[in-house]
C-alpha cells in the first residue's frame, strides 16, 4: 500500500528527524502546532521503519489518543497491536500502548519509541519508560504542540534535541489553520493558590461558580457566536454540568463529558457532537488533547490557568479549517488571553529556558478590548483588526517635521530658541530639538538613540513599538538605510 501524501512542511519535518537520528540524537522532541499533523508524521515514519524491519512502540496516555494513532496507522495499511487495559493485544512489529498500562508491565523491545503529548514526560511513569528505552539504545521521539512543563520551563533535562519546523503563524499564513479572534472579560485570580502547577481547582471553581459568571458566559456566546458549534472548558464537573443546564434552558442542544464518563457513553456523546446533533459540548480536563473535530467554531475558556501549555492546547482545538470557517472564536472567560496573548504570536520554543526568556515571560500580555466589537487585541494596535475602530492614543508620539537641520539651527540661533532648548529636560524634547542639541554639543548619533529609548519607556506596555517608530523616523530624517535602524534596535534593546 502506498503512503498518503504529506504536506511540504511535513516532508521537511521528516527530513529533519532523519538528519537528527543520523547525527546520533536519540531523545528528540518534534514540536508542531495543534492541527499540524504530528500523528500523521509519526505514522509516515513508522511506515518507513516497518519497511526496514524495525520494531516500533507508540505511547499515549488517553484512550482517544490511542484510538487516533491506531486509525492513522490503518491509513498506511499498518495493523498495530494495542497494549491497554481491556484490550487483547496481537503480535505485530508495531505496538500502540497506554502509558499507564505499560508502566505496570515489562516493556517490550522497540527500536523506535514515539511518545504522544510528551509535555507530560516529567511525570514519574513517563520518565521511567523514556529513560528505559533511551538507555536500551532505542530512539525516542516525543510529539507535542507545547514543549513546556506546567511551570512554563522547557524539557531539556528529558530530551536533547528539539525540531520545530513551523510555527502556528506559519500554518495560519499557509491556510492549514485559521486565525483566532478573542473576546471576554478580565477576571481577578489574585489570592487563588497554585497547586500541582496550576490554580487550585477548588479555589478556582469558587471564582467561576457564580450566577453573574454564568450569565456573562451565555451573554457573550449570544453576542459573539450565537448558534455556532462550541466546546467549553471548565474547572470542575459541577460547573460543566451547570453550563450545560444553562444552555439547555436557553434552547441550545448541549451535553457534558469528563474523564469519569463511561467510555461508551463518552464516545456516543462526542460522535453526536461531531454529527451536528449538539450545539455545545462542555467538558473538564478531557478534550484538550487528541480531539480532531474541525467543525468546531467556538471555544469557551470557562476557566483560568497559569499553564501556557494548557492554554495553547485549548485554543488549538478550534483552529482547524472547515468549510467557510474564516476565524476561530475564543470566548475567554478566564483572562487567559490577557495573560499569554495570541498563541500565533508565540516565539519558537526552546528546550532550555534562558534567563532572557524567563524575564520576558513575566507579567500579563498588553491587551485592550475594542469598545465597538469587543475583540481583544494587542495594546499597540491603532485600528481594531476586526471592525477598524480607531483607538485613542493615550499619549501622542513626538513627530518629526522634515526640514533642513542647518536652516533650523540657524533660525534657532538667531531667535535665541537654541538657548531655551538647551536648558530643557531632554525627555520632553522633540526629535528635531534633540538633533539640534546633538549637533550643538557634537554628540554622536548614539546619544539620540539613548534619548529615544528613554522616551519610549514612558509607555512600558508598547515601549518596543514606540522605540522602533522613533528610530525609524530619525533614520528617515537623516537619510539612513533600514539596516541602520535594525542595528540600533539590536544595540539598544
């Protein structure tokens, strides 16, 4: 049987994986955004391995992930055995195994081991299995869209190579994913304890289990996404069931699932949602991974998190293109966008967190809400990207008037204005006035750049944006090329 055709970036990913293995790497993370096709790439590699008479093990921690892997392997004409409680295995060079089940058994031999959703790898059972296979000479390949621990740190103590060929923004630009539009109110989570790498579930639930929060959720759904196919993420079962009851009373078809829902019932509910028999599917800690339902149009984040990984996983569920879907709609009731920003704007991840990245990650994302359409967006945006509303500027930027500086200096000297300028504080001078001071005192251009950096710091939320604008304007005034601008921005970052 011939293998299904891969997308160009998936072929590139395969090549990079082959190169890493050829260079002797044996603990590799493959990072692709949600919807990028990690399981498809794994299946294509397994197809190659089987042709070379290698044995393969695919590890996953949820039934949905196991079933998804088996189904994808079937597309390649491969029939794996399954190691899982309640499933009878079969003899095959490919085994798809539940990590929980395999952790209680003698691990089978495998030349290549795939670890699905490997951002969980720091848990004891996962780490023990990964170390066992790596020490046995197997090649271990972790698959994830979010290679961070719950505390945001990298996984460099567990894996030695990270392959991240494309970003979420790349896939959106190429049409493999759709962009997200974010809406939602702020929420005060101060005083809620952190437990197990995230907000304490009981304390977080107390913030959300309030009549006004339910009313706000329903109101936002009606305003931004009325009638669209929706998945809801909640802090606990009680709240999830209350959300379902609220939607049902409002006339929508809604249902709840969680990890304790019997497998057959859970599958039936999810299948009903896929068919379009339900408008809203509400869940708790279940549908963040291994869910491939492109027809979902809306994600309601009815919870907060300090986990960047979890936030990205929730948003990622909604980004697959489908039909005429132009955007994914994210109704963020938990203030997560305000904390982390748009996942599509995230930097390329690293295996090991540097001190520079750690400092940059502290603090909330600079966000504002459009008063016209309600869209959440970066603070630096001048016009709303959805409705083109023009935001007021809290402090006008100092603008340059393009005149001959020698003429301007002569005029200032003759009128006595230069003397007045020289006694002013530098942080209130216009760009032209700064240039006159520089020329008069015979300072180098770097002096001006330092002054512009200081002026831009007056609005910390968009400091970098203002600094770039000021330096670019100065370069235009002086006739400098773009390369000079980029050099100054790098020197004075």
